[in-house]
């Protein structure tokens, strides 16, 4: 059996251990939303990679997704921090307008499924966290299918439930210090 096959089986096993309800026919209502979007494949990072905190780990296998959970009035997501400026960790210019954006702008990148081939480009979403809410403009896709290369700043594919937000969004929500990085939020189309 090849190393890739073993790693894919190990990843599948890990998913089943982490999310045992994926195999059961009966699902609790609160798990139902997340289960509609399953990994569509994997991406293996090059054996010799780039070195940075956020970079792909050499030889690591990452799940890829063609979908995101369904959008509702309170879509659960994980908010991450992104630098949309030139030379920032976002990599290439924003997908929607081909431009870089200042970190003082309230802008976000959405996971591939939510980005919906650009249907949300230039539109606002409302993000809720810590009893506050803020409007932020969709300017980019957080690619859930590709990564570990220069156009993706050598970072892994995004999770299927990611809202990658500028510093201005974090500031407006009053999220600071050690909470900045991966933070549970809800969002909706504005």
C-alpha cells in the first residue's frame, strides 16, 4: 500500500473518530448543517516546503472541499486573520477586484463554497461575535481546493467554514490579544 493511501485512510479514520455522526444515519439537528459538506479530496504539500508559521508542512496531507455549509441567518464559521495588503499573507491581489486592500478596511475572504464563484463579490456580510456585529465587504476567496504554492502564500487550503477577515473587522468586533487567530463567529448575507 502506498504512503499516500495510508495517509488518506488515516485522515478518513481521524475524521470518523472526530465526527462519529458522519457514518450514522440519524443526525442531531445541530450537527446537520456541518455534515452537508464533506471533504472532496486531499492535497499533499511538497516534500520540501517554504518555512513560515502559516506555511504548509512538508509532505503533509490537507483535506480539500468543493463546498461550504449552507448559509442561514446565523451561519456558523471560524474567523481567521488575513493581511489583504501588498506583501501580506493573503498572497495575490483580491480575487474580486484584482486589488490589494488596507488592513483598516473591513474586508473578508470567504471559503470557496460561500464565495460561490464570485456571487458575493463586493457585497456585505454581517458578522456576529461577542455580542457585537459588523458589516464587512467580500473581496476575495479563501481557496479550499488549492494551496501550498506561491499564489496562496504557501499556506494550506482553507477550511470549508472560514471567514478570513482584515484587522479592521477584528477591531470592530472588539476581539484582541490571544483571541485573534481562530475565533468562532456567525455570519449572514447583509
